C-alpha cells in the first residue's frame, strides 16, 4: 500500500515476510552461535547457513520497500538508536545478573556506541541508509526503467558478485 494515499492500511504480506525473515535470522544465529557447528556433517551445516542467512537479505528488502514510500522524519533514527541501546543494555544486564562472568567492559562499550562496532553492523548500515533516504527516493523516482535496471545490475555486480563492502558477521 502506498503511504501517499490517505488510507493507512497495513500490507500483511510484507508483515508476514518480515516475520519469516526474522525467524530465519534467529535460526541462523542459533546455528552460528549454537552447537550446530559441532555437527558431524559440515556440508549440512553449510547448506543450512546458506539458506538461513537469506533472512538478512529478505529483511533488508522489506525495510527498503517500506522506506521507499514514507514521509521522511529525521528524528526517527534517534528513536531507533535509543531502542538499540535500551534493549542491548537490558540483555547485557540480564546476562550480568543471571550469568556472572560473561559480561565484560567491552560489552558495555558496545551497547553504548552501536554505530562504532561490528556487533551492531545491521543497525550501522540501517542508520546510514536512513540518513540518505530522501536522496535515494528522489533518485529512484526520477530514473527511467532502463536506468533502474542498469542501477540494479551494477549493485548486484558490485555487492553480490564482487562482494564489495562484505561485512564479517
């Protein structure tokens, strides 16, 4: 649904897709950080990781789709910043209380400065993307169909084929 129209209807298909993407991301973290890496058949673990990591791409695609047609509000990124800091502090505090010895000084620095560490790479990317949304939306709305395909092809080549900007997770 377009937010340009006055009716603010939800697109439940996008909501379901985001939920599926989040589920894939949670499962991917379980495989990466859990005991699955000790599974005897490394081929199955690699295949599972390859499928589950698609959740990140799906989540990013839905975020881009939603952000492509919004009324830009610069203050929203600070709301997201505070949410990241709050939930990170809450989770770190829970580990500090319920699992003593697992929280270190670096962990506190990480949640206080989410843009400056690898631990919050997705938020860092989203933060930067959000700052440029008005420019991206203007660019995309003024491109011809041919140039849109050229741009998509260049982005796929640079980021998928050549792995430019690859982030270690």
